[in-house]
């Protein structure tokens, strides 16, 4: 229950900061959907059998986009899907907020390339990847910096961008060796302007 409350608290803080940011000039909001896979030799994956380091990944983000130039923006990605579903269904905390810089090339018409990179943090409390839902190991806390990159296309003057995302993180725990999370996937973004 504490993990669920913590996840809701963190998401609430990010959304509250987004509502404040909306009052600032040019700030907009959006939704980002990620589907892919990852290697993870630390955390239990709800979509993989026990002993498999990694598996499928899916996430829905709430985006807060703050323009910093005519073609560039800082984007705060607030994860919604895994913090809520994993806390409620699996008693696992997985929270991975990030701040990215995204740059759009072109003159604003037609299909435009978009590239970006960012830094975030992984917060985890749950069992390791040797665990299953039926045979859970002891839960532990791990944390690590999250590096990510994005390359895609913004379609015309729409608010839709599609592309690929890659990410990497060393995960640190108190009583275990340092682990690695690395993966990627396809990402679809929609910005409410």
C-alpha cells in the first residue's frame, strides 16, 4: 500500500507541476506511448518467466513540453502505466520519469525529422528477475540514472510524431551487484496544442 501511495504521490507532483507550467507561455501537454523490449538483470518482469533477464516493455507517459527555442523543447515525461498498474496488480514500484530535449528540423511544413536525448531516474522496489508471481523473492530497492535517446518523424503540421527510442541505466542496490537495464522500442507521441 505504501508503494501505491508513493507512486500516486510522485505522479501527482509531476502533474501539478505541469498544471503550473500550463500558465507559462507556450507550454503544452501530450501523451507518449512506448512498446518494445529490454534487457534487465535486476528487476522482475511481469511479462517474462522467472529467470529471464528482461522482456517486453510498455509505457504510457504524460508529457509536459516547454519550448526553449523555435525548434527545440524540454519535455518532462511522467510515466503513468507501470507505476499505477504494477503497484496495484503486482505490488511493485517502477517509476522512471525523464527530462528530454527534443529538436525538430525543417521549416515546420511537411514531414520533419525529430531527435532528442534525455536523463531521468529509475526507482524500483520489488523482487529480482529470478522471481515469478507464484514464487516471489524478497523485495529490494534499487535506483539508477536513466539515459535515453529518440529519433523520429513529425508528420506535417499535425501533432503526431512516431519514432524509435533507446535507453540505458546502471541499477544500484544496497546488497547486490550493479545491474544493467538496456532496451528500446517504438514510440508514438501526440501533443495537445
